[in-house]
């Protein structure tokens, strides 16, 4: 692969990863809080699910999302030849 085609592949895969990550972030930042009242019909660890997701669940998902994003981006970098040594 030429350097130019590697850059195109790298950017396409990175852009796709960003879109997926931002979609997940949006869901847990805004959508879950918008529908929290509906989620309160269910419970998790004795707490209403809407309360739990707004207070704790979103933060847990964000931490997991950060680690997942870093690993996925590192894999993309390695496969396309842009990994740092």
C-alpha cells in the first residue's frame, strides 16, 4: 500500500470509530437522561434504573468507553502502519 492509500484507510477507520464512540456517548449523556422517568419502572441494585443510570451508570460507561476507544484506535494505528513505537 502506498502512503497515500494508507492515510485514506487510516482516516476512514478512525472516522468510523469516532462516529460510533460519539453515538454511544450521546446515548448515555443525553438520551438516557431524557428517558429517565420511563426507566424508573425498572430497578437495579434496589435503585430505580433511571436514577442509577443518571447518577452512576453513565460515568461507568464513559470510563469503559475511553478504554475501548484507546484500544480500538491503537489497533487501527498498528494495522495501518501509523502506530507509535
